[in-house]
C-alpha cells in the first residue's frame, strides 16, 4: 500500500478512510505492507521511490492511493500496480472562484495518462470513471465502519464535546481554508438559516479531529451541509449517513445518488437561499433519517468493499495485465 501520511493523534489529517480500508483487508486472505509517503512536500515522492523498491520482493502487487502515489508506484515495472484515484486528482482542484486551477488541470492530464498505464484503476464515482475514458475503471467507493459510525444519543455526544445542549449546530465537512470546500458559502447559508429560525445556529468545521471523535461530532450536530465545488465520493457524507445525520448538499460527486429519495435530506443548486431554506426545514422538523440502511443496501460497509478489493487484486494477478471487461463486476459500473 502506497499512501500519504495516515492519521496520528498529533496530525489527524484527511486519510483516515485509507487507514480504515487497509485495516478492513485484515478480514481477507491478503497481507498488506504500508508505505506512507511523508517528508518535505516537494521531495517526499522522489524519496519514496527507493523505499518502495526495498519492499518489491516481498509483495505481489502495489496499490497506490491518490495520483501522486500512483506515479511513485509506476517507477518500477516488476510488479503490477493498482491506482485508486480519490477525487481532485482526476476532477481538478477549484480555486476561490470555483474554476479549476491551471496546476490541477495539468495534474488531471498526467493522471489520465497514468490510468492508461496502470494495471487496474479504481475510482470513487461514475463521474470519475468517465474522466479516464477509454480506460475501464472499477467504481468502488470507500466502505464505512458501521461499528464506529453509528447513531447514538445527541445529548451524550454534546456532553463529551462540551457543547451547549440546547444550541443548534450544523456540521461543515472539511478544512475551511481549502477554497474548493466552499466554507464562506456555507457560512452565509447558515446565517440566513439562523435569521429564519430566529435562533443562533453555529457552523462547526470538521477538521483536525481525531477519527475516533468524528462520530461524536456527527451525532452532536443537527444536520450537515456540503458546499464543495468538487468531490469524488466524499466519505464524510457516507459517514454522516451511517450516523443518520440529515444532510443538505449541492449536487457534487455521487452525493445526489446517495441522497436520492432519502427523506430528511436534500440536494439543491448552489443557491444560498435554497440551501438555507432546506436547512431551516430540517431544523424545524428534526425528523430522523434512514441513511444507515441506504448504505447497507448499496453494499458500502467495510467488509463488502474489502471483498471487492480482493477480487480486483485476484484478477490483476491472474490475468497478468490482460483483463476482461471490468465494468460488469456487479459492484459499480465504470466507463465502457
């Protein structure tokens, strides 16, 4: 496994879902060795290449998480590589205006080429699969740990976090400093919501929170708002659904598919007043949602996803870089 830095107590980061995916493979007939790409940003990927080479004799294949790590994995030809693209590595990174930055567009072009020379490609949504055409990609969203992410008493969660038991809280999933997350847009919508309800409503960023405390944030909040300009298959949305937390989102990534027809959630255009209207309605009604069962029906628990990954590994090794059509796998249809 080639990945960026996994979460620690001092640096929770944003790769908790990769750590959980690696952990979930312990239930499969798969032994994993994890190489974390860490160090000075400009040089850490180059420095990871010789470290990777030391492991090659001990492994059957290399699974790289994120495009940059995929290029590290491709710096050897002895073992097949599987590349998991995460989102902006194929979709680009919007700046403050919402338009994709020139650097990210260059990386998208490079990663589309990487998809052509990888032995197997995993993406998180059908939108991402279309980007890598004509390469066939496995569409495998990250699975959710249902034991960790589960609904429990809101008052209990707020007491653990030291929050006001009577205040209204809206969860913002991500780092407010990253432009593509749309924090200022969410702030404006929550301010309007507070005015409509005539009561204070606080927007709580979910960032630099240790993974074990994330379920407390989700159960302590009244709803979550997703305002990103670009996403693949945001794990935080699936985690919130596993906690039965109501969600209001703009149409981004696979969120419209996940929330389709789910009572107590809403997807609307990028309009502040529309977003505020949906948040206001949710906070007035405070009706529980059935997100957990939606995920179970879609097979998005960790055990099911671990089984899918194992199937991919087996096909890669069995076919020796020559594979049948992977889009008919029964768990996600890629481009064809």
